[in-house]
């Protein structure tokens, strides 16, 4: 209607600049920014001092990303009317977007000098201080903005963000609630409100808020992903999967949603499906470490150590301070016998995060494997100083002390270790004492048997991940048949064949094997 009426007016007076300005505004609202720009330029050509047209043209150029031209239009509007506070504020936004922070600050201050009641300039000024990390000033200016304009939804939202950054969750909630009161369809405010509740563990409220955000904006990609996280934590896994898939329907290359789906399938032990999602996430982003780390775990479980190491190395490219990745890569190096490289990774992890008990404990294990037993003991003790309740370090320290015949506090340590083992078995956790070591320990023999059973079940689980068919045992061969004796068949199975002390100790036994009878 507006466009048609202005066209009728132009038919009467083709040089009526305001009509071109009105049509430009209408086309901009309808989304045809290019046509709007043409009409603004026509209006300005007809009337070069048309201040509103210059200001609105700046807005159109901004929407097209043509920031330099937008800034020139703001300056032209201000040359015509230096007291145009909107133009000062908009020019400040353009300066900020181009990284000219001081110039942006000057623009906002000038707008407030002209009109101290101009809430938008207070809000924009607050944004500068928030990004600079000066949260106190940012909060002060956002408060001024909402005091001057109580219906200022954006200022309430950003005020909530400042409160959240300051750790003041309840105040953040109040600010977000006021934002949605001022603008009931404010999807971002509902999303931020949901995130606060999610972080507080109030999952039901968080889910309702995320759902409301999606109702307000069905294209709100992050709300689908975040609601999926809340649903998953609430145990509603199928609904979480639907949310992640809705997120991917809107943005097929959303790395977090791909990773989150991978995590669910990983928990369901659908390893190949999980790996496909992690690979998809990696293919669309180079800045997210979690899918790389999780894919490395899969590769390691499958015995593909080279690719696991490659993934951990890529994690460290994304985040060179990722101490967990260093420890995990170190563990992988250690498993394939590259102990010196493992030691270097553990040392680097402990340097980055000195309080990381796992780094010290794993370093101790690597030292022990390298024959540096005394150094290993020092590292185990450091791990236990950092985390006294550390079952693996406690049990491994005891074993290492046994190796050097250090019997100090022996009885007390074995009592502690036996208590640890019983707790772990009760909780269905893999015991921290290995079966072979348990045989040599002064503990209940039935407890040692239970340790062996737990490790056997663990080995079966690991084997199942390779997707191999069940082993078919050959039919039993009777020892006696028709009154005759048959040879007894015996197999020797050990992980210690080769240049290992046990092989040397058992060598005479193998040499005495009478192959005529057995």
C-alpha cells in the first residue's frame, strides 16, 4: 500500500524526493535492500541535503556489509545535521565493526553529549566496555540504558550476559526475564535463560525455555543443539537425538551437533556410527578438539594407534595447552613401546597443568617401565599429594615399592589397597590391581579370583568392539579311546614370551616338555 501510494504521488510529481525515500524504506523492510539503495540514491540526487535519506542509506549499506560506504553516509548526514544522535551512534557501531574502538567510543560519547537520555548510545557504550573486559562499567551503562528505556529488550539481554560473566546467575535470570517481558518473542533471551538453568542443573526448566526459544524462532539452530544437550542429561536420549537432527536439518555442517550425536552412539557402543559423526564434524571445522579426541579414543580401542596419535596431535594443534590430549597421546605412545615420547608428553602435560595428578601418575608408570624405579616412586607420591583419593596411583605405588623391597608401612598400604579393590568390584569398576600382581599379594584369595574375573570380562568387552565372530572351539579329543591312551594337548599362552624375565625363568620347563606324551 505504501509503495503504491508513493508511486501515485510520483506520477504527479516525479521529483518528490520524500516519496523515493518512503519507497526505499518500504523495500528495505520487505528485504529488497538493493532496490532500497537505488531509491535512496535517487532521493539524495533530487535533494542532496536529505538527511534522513543519507542516514537510512547508511543502514542499507550496513546490511549489505558495505561498511565504508555506510560510514561515509553517516558522516554526510552529520554534516547536514550535527545533532543527529542516531547517526553518531550508528557511525560508532560501524567504527567498532571495523576495529576502530577509540573512534567508536568518541561517537557514542558525542551522541550522549547531545542527548544524555539517548538509551541506545548508553547500551552501545556498555557493549564496548563489555568486550574490553571491563564488566563493572558495562553493567553500569546497561543499567542506565534500561533506566532510560524500560522496554529496551536488547539492553536487558546484554545486562544479563554481563551478570552471567560476573558469576551472578540470579541477577542474570532476572535480566533475561525482563528481556522477554519487554519482547515476548525474543528467542535469544529465552535461549540465554535456558542456558543459565541448564548450568544450574535445572534441566526441566531449561528444556522448557529452549523449547520456547524455538517456538519464537523455528530457525534457531543453537537452541536445538542446546536443548538436545539438556534432554540427553535428563535421560531423554531419543528426544535429544531428534533435537540434534533438527539442528542438522537447519545447518548440515553444525560441528557440535555432529559431535553430540557421535557421543550418544559411542555410549551405545555403536563405534562405527559414532566414528562417522566425528569424521563429519572434523570435515567441517578445524577448530573443535572434542571430535578429534573422541575419534582418537575409537582408533585406540581398535588398535589403530597411528591414527589415534595423529588425532591427538591435531587436538594439540587446535589447543597447544590441552594437557588431557598430551596425557592421552602419551598413553598411546606407551602402549606401543615408545616410552621416551610418552615421558615427554607427560612432562609437558604436568608443566602446563602442574596440579594434574594423572600426568604425574602416568609419568611414574613410564619411568617404571624404563627402569627408573626411584624416579617413578617420586612421581607416584606427587600424584597422591595432588589427589590422595587416587586408586591407580595408590596401587601402582605399592607395587613399585615392592619391586625395590621397600617394606615401610607395608601392612597399612596393603589394607588400603584391599579396601580399594573391594570398593571397585562392588561398583563394577575395573580393579586397579592386575590379576598377576594380585596372586603375589597377601590378600584374600577369593578377592584375587574376582580381580581375574573382572579383567576377563573387560578383555571380552574390548574384543567385542572389533566385531569379530565368536571363536569356534574344535570338538574335544578324548584322552582315552578304545582302551588306548591319546596324547594330551597343551597350549602355552603368555604375553611375556620373548626377552622377558618370566620367559627365562620358565625356559627349563618348556625344555623338559615330553612331546611323545604331551
